[in-house]
C-alpha cells in the first residue's frame, strides 16, 4: 500500500506481529496473528486490539483512532515477512463484520495495482474463489505471494 505504516515488531512466534496505533484515542497496541486452518498451507490472518500481555486480540472493538489507512497498511505489510518465512502459504482473511469486510475490499481496490506486483489476490464470491475484480462485493479474500523470477 502507498500509505504510511507503523513499525512492526515480530511477536514471540513467527506467526505474530505487533504494532502501536497512535491517534486521537492515544496509543493502542495491535496484534496481527497468522494461524493455520484446516486446509493444507492455508493460514487465517486475524488482527485487532491486543489483550494484555498475551498473544490474544479483540477483533470486534472499533478503536476510532483516526488512523484507519495507516493501520490497514501496517497489517498488509505483515504479509511480506510472513510470506518470506512461509512462501507457499495461502492467507485467508475477512472482516469480523460485513462492514469490515467491505472496508478491506475498498482498501484492496484502492491499492490493487501495487498489491498485484507481489501477490495474487482472490475473492470469495457466492462460495467460489475467483481472481479479485473491482466492484464485486466479496465474502472473504485469499492472498498468495507471487514467485520471484530467477
């Protein structure tokens, strides 16, 4: 994404990343967690406000810290170190609400040209995965890192 980003700190495992949202509501610790899901090589990417000193997060809180674009860019930026470590991973994500999924779609749409330089992006449309197309109201998203040409 072509937005400012927060500094990302890898968590205790190769599957977590932390950063601090700084805005009108003060400093809010955020956590991005990649967790394996049933499908081989597929990970769910979740994020939200960090809960205490654990690797748990709350993805239902609306922070309203005035930095949505910067937070989204930071979460997206974690895909790079994650897929450096797991280059064949498929990363699944969707919002915790329909409105958040729409927000993700808008973010992807606004940055599609840049995203597709390094990633393939798919949308779940009526139960079927398809290459991401502008203007479609997807239910979820799947991202894979493009292979580097040697």
